[in-house]
């Protein structure tokens, strides 16, 4: 079995005349935790959205667990089954309970029975410490609780990797910790993760590698100690100076 779960090779992405991703090369090992940081507009969200084909690439290659990501529906579906995603917005169905939100995809995509889907949903709602809210509707929950439901919903597909796109940026400060704690728990369980986040404390605690992006390029990558204490690139230093000044 290949140790590399996600591979991006020479990936280029354009929006019209705007060059959003420039020659991205990234290998993510099974169980590896990667934090992507950089100024807004640097291509971080675009990069992770390309991994599950929410954005299409102009050229290059993306492979997830041996499946090359092409435009074919079959390839896209296979990859999306293996890669869970959490966004800033929780995207929960408002007219369905928390439990129903978590049962939908496993029944529809993985063809689980209702009983099996419910058991899976309850397991992961407990896992994110929100099992007692299963029968509520999203609007009855706080933002932090909704985001944990969104994480549980992604976990119900039993993905091989989780992508997080600034999962705490839309939350009130007092709710950030509960979501980060949930993500730390996942990391400790050995989940492969790519997280776009400005939460540098989380990066220090959880990341195996921190990757700094600017203007669509990977500028620097290093393990957290080296990244924070001794960034090699001037742009990384400027970015860290700015971020750490605000925290």
C-alpha cells in the first residue's frame, strides 16, 4: 500500500486571467497533519478545494489513495467518498435534525441501511461530544456546535482524509476552542488532515508540517518548530510577524 495518500503534481489553476495555483507539488502521507497558512488570496482554499474537485485544475495531476482525479464522475465520486470536507459555513440542512444530517450521505452514497447509518451517526456525534443534541435542528445549536455536527457528518462517511477550510473563522471566539479540541482529537486518532487555518497554536500542537502559501505558490514548508522559530523566507517572516502580533 502506498504510504502517500494525497499527491498533487505540477498543479496549475487559473480563474480567467488570474493564476490561482502555480506549480503546486504536495505529498501527504497517511496519518499526516498539514496546516496551510498564508495571506488571504494566496490559494490555500483553492488548493484544498481542488483535492475533492470542487474546483477543477488546468493542468497537473491529483491522486487520492491511488485514484487519479479526472473529470469523470466515477473518479470524482470515488475521491469524494474518501475525503471529508468542512468549510467556514456549516452547510447543514436546516429542515433535518442533527442525526438526519449525519445519516444522509452514508445511506445515499455508501448504501448503509437506516439502522447502520443511525449507529454510525450516533457514534460520531458522540465522538465530537455532541451526541445529546442529535434530535435538535441546526438552528437550535450554537455555531460551535453546528461546526462539530458538520465534522461528525463528514466523519460518518469514514473518510481516509479530512480537509478543513478555516473551520473556525466564522465562529465567535469562545466557540473556537471546542472546534479546535475536536480537530485535535481527530489528529490524535491518526486521521490524515489538511487544515487551512490561522490558528497558529493549533498548528504548533498538531501539525507534522506547516506550509506557507503566497500568490498561488508554496513558499515554505517545515515542521512546526522550525517553521515558527526559524522561517527561512522573508515573506513567511512578515506573515508570522503579522499573525502573531494579533494573537
